[in-house]
C-alpha cells in the first residue's frame, strides 16, 4: 500500500489512537489508501464541490477524497474515539475538512453545507439502508444531493441495481431506479477491510434523474410496492389484498396480469398501479 499523502499509514493511525473497530457501530475500516482514492474518483471532479461523508472512522476515505482534490468535506462521525485522527487530517488539509461529531440520522447536512452536495461514504452497515431510503425520499425532487457514492454489503448493492426477474429485485430497486441512474462501480472482498466482514462489499454510484422515470405519487408508489413485495412469492391478486377493494381490477387497469408476481413487474407497471390506486382512493 503506497501513501497518497504525507500522513502515516492507516494501520499506524489505528494503533496509535486505539481505534479497534466496534461491531456495535457497524464499523469495518478500509485501510488501502489506493482503494479509497479509487472510490473518491468515482463521482468525478469534486474540486469545486461540497462533499458529505458519513462514518469516516480513522479517515481512510476522507484522505482519499482530499488527496483527489475534493473542495470541502463534511465528515460526520458518531465515534468520539476517531476525532483525534480526523483532526490530524484536517490540519494536513487546512480549511478543507470539517468534522462533526454526531449521528448522521439526526443531522441535516444543509445546516452545514451548501447544495448541491456529493455524498461519498463507506456507510456503517447498521444504518446504511435507512440513510439511503431517506436520501431517495426527500420532500421535493430533484434532491439537495447531486450524486451518491456509497459502500454497502454486496447483497444490498445488488438489491439497488436489480432488474425485474432478478432474485434481488424488490422495493429498494424500484425506489432507487425510479428516481436515479444506478450502477455498481466497484466490488471489494472481505480482506480489504479491518476487521474483515463475513460478506463481500460493493460501491454503488447513483445520480438523480431530473424527474422520475414515470409519473406517480412517491408515497403511494412506496406503499403499493411495499405491499406487493411483502409476500413476493404470491400472485399479486393475493399479495395486494392489503390494498382493499377490487385488486384484480386495479391490476388489469395497470396492465399487470393478476397472476403475475411482484418480482417480475417493471417500474413502469408499478407506477401505473400507483396511479390507478391513487385515482380509486380519490374517487371513493
């Protein structure tokens, strides 16, 4: 592992600050600074950008972002043990790194950064999906962020980019792809981390579409999709009984066979179903 800056290797940083990863915080540290620099390059030129990083830990990805030229990085870290190591990085890059101790689920980045914001993070496993859903479901669209470059367990990454008919296709794929262009940008084995997780990881890159792929009310679409995939092995005429009323009529109106299963329904058809359901509810 060659250095990307004049700071000590991450293993030395972790040892000197006593930063053993905590399972309770979902921590797995990425130590290879060449890999963190590769991740930092995925969203493109960040020299004039505001960057949000969640869960920087000892600062491997933080260093990658700064070494690759990110203009201003806000790093939100819940683990106070990591703050001295992050402060050392801040001192090496004067005026370009702001460190905020706290829970990313409780902090509005717009209180600290001007939009648009690029989010780049090796997300703690225990809050990654919840944060993603929040970023995908803001009150207005387009969102305040201009890209998401996020590390997940590979299983979660596959769920984000899955296509109809794929085993991983579900609610997360529909919500993500309805509003964003998505791709898996990098895959990483367990041994790339300390401690090694039991699963492979992957970096997903997402850019928001100016408008969603198909017309639908976001809350209605989310509700309909959640009900459909709650019993994904059942035919939709059975799985959607929770919507009430004449489910088969809704499906037929939406161009979906009542005997179809959720995992084979396209985003376009789910949007049509959401519109049909909303129209029925408005008329009742």
